[in-house]
C-alpha cells in the first residue's frame, strides 16, 4: 500500500478530539497522508481542532463513524471502552489503548484484524516513539497502513510479540513523564540554591534537551558516556557516583517494573 492508496481509504478516529486522537488526526492532515474528505472523527465533547479543514467529518455517534470508515482507530481511555458499542466487522482496528489485549479488542469489535500501538505525549510535536503489534489475521496492507499512520507522529516500529508491546507501554508509553520527573528534581534543587525560576527552568530544559540530542547524535551505548565522565574524575563524576550509590539505577528499574506490571492486560 502506497501513501496514495492510504489516502484512498477513509480513516475513522474514535476519540478524535482527545489528546492522542487529535495529534494523530492533525498529523495525517498536515502531512497530506489522508485528505480531509477521507477523515472522520467522533467525540462526545466535540471541539475546534479541525476547523481549518471543513471537509473533515466530525460526528458524535460512533455508529456513524463505523459506517463511513475503512480503517478504525480507537483513541479513548481504557476505562471508557466497556461502555462503547463497536460493531466494526471485518475492518482493521488500530488501538491506542494501554492494558487492553488484542483478544479483548477482537471480542469487543468483532474484528480479528487488530493492531495494538502504544503512543506517548510527544506525539503532539511529532516526536513520539510508537511501537505496535499486529494480530495474525491482519493483512500486509493493514500493517503498511499502520506504519504510515503511526509514523506521522514520530517513529513507529513493529514488534514481534504482544508481550513486547506490553513492556513498551511501561518503557516508552510514559513518554516525557520520566524525564519530567528528573527535570522537576533538578529544578527543585536549583531553586533551593537560590537560582531564579526563569534561569533554573532555562538551564534544566536546555541541559536535558541538549544532552538527549547529543546521545542521539553519538549513537552509542549511553553507558559509555557515563563511564568516560566518571573516569574524568571531575564534578560530574562526583554527582554521578553519588546518585549511583544512592540507588538511582535500582529506583529506575523498580519504577519500570511497577509500570510494566500495571500495563499487562
């Protein structure tokens, strides 16, 4: 399936005005992957996200969306799923829900062509990591469509097993949350040291963003940088060694374990 063939399909996003559904819908439109007339979104609350594209069809009833769509994207909270009626039939379904297995989605929708994906909040700026897994009943065209759709919000990667996707829900689904926690701690310390809010924020954000980009540019094991800085025996080494001795790594591992356990359907 080429991008032109993808554009020939009507894409329906259930929850299309929510944070992820909106990010995906706008990315598809802005990148020209789906023309406005081929996008339909449903939402209980509505909104003005698609006002710049009057040809986008916005509906309140999911049954109206299912009647129009060739491919259905589920972008609602997991706790909202039981209340929804989703007679999808034999259409591909791309689910963005954590903690809901492919088997459960198949029972809920009536479709065996299930693709589970795990987005994160960086989708809003096109920088998400979007792992996904396809059920055995999906076609090659379904998989190619999923890769095109999910790549619109960042980097998409097909996984071999559904268990891997459950783990990625913990590792990457948290998105900016883990670095945000680190940033919050750094900001708190800077403020304790008398640094003004504006300067502290600027310093912490640039340090974290710049450091992340450097790691991406170097394309090596991050542990190599840690080891080099420790061997340099400077101020950074003192900070790193103290954090490690206080259990930084074990705390991160415990947090990921807890998130993974919560992510399992």
